[in-house]
C-alpha cells in the first residue's frame, strides 16, 4: 500500500477527476478521505492505493498535473501517523454483552449505542487495530460496519503545505472568510 496526501481546491468535480485519474492509470484506490483544511478553499485528500512504488509515483505526477491539485506528496516511507475510524454494530444479548464490553476495553474502543439486541462500538487507530477488533467481534455477529478510510499526517516538523495562491486566484469562500476575519478584528 502507498499513501499519498494531496491538497486540492475545495470545489465540485475535484474528487471525480482524482478518481478518474486513478482509473485511467489502472490503480486501485483502497481508501480515499477528503476534508477541509486550516486554509479556507483548500481540501486535503489522503489517498491509499494498492500499487507498487512506481505506480504511486505515476499517480503523484499525474495528480500534480491536474489544475485543481496544489500539492501531491507520497508519504509512505516518511515518518507519519495514519488513523482510521470505524463504527461497528455487533449482536449483543444479555449473556454476551459483559464479554463484549471487556473486549471493547482491551482494544481501547468505546460503546456509543446500546439496544436490547446490539451494541455500536466506535474504534479509531491503525488499520491493524481495527481489523483485530473485527476478528474478535465476528463470532458474536457483526451486523453492520461503517469506516472513514485512512487519514495521514507526517510527524514532527515535516509539514505538507500547498504553495500560497496569488490573491487573484483565491476562491470566493476564501475571500469571504478573510473579510469576516478582518471585520471581527
């Protein structure tokens, strides 16, 4: 697995172009998360692809050629932190519930919903931790699961930041946000 972090313009169509690019390169996306950043008008993507390093380099280079992509970096071999979040609904009757609660504690997860016939467990951490919890919950009956996909960030002073855009290229949202901040001062 290879992990790429991309900073993109936060506007319609960007996610579609990134997905289409991976398809054209015949690279399978294992996980893709997108969210706003500390900078208005810019989103951060964490893309985990099931390919060899050369394939990841092809994807990175192609991403950087897309108009809406401000920065794309492969962070697979850099010191980084990766996390995933899962909500897991598991069958739980009166007899199995105490044992399930103990298992949840072992994995430093937490029960976020209880009903007479099930529990919903929230767990975050590395992929192996979530997979491990899933394995011990399966015998009880995993009824449903939702996962966020991975987010990743380089450790320490290794910062990933897109180049600053000239003011004429700022999005209306970024300009409005800047105006609101100025008015509050």
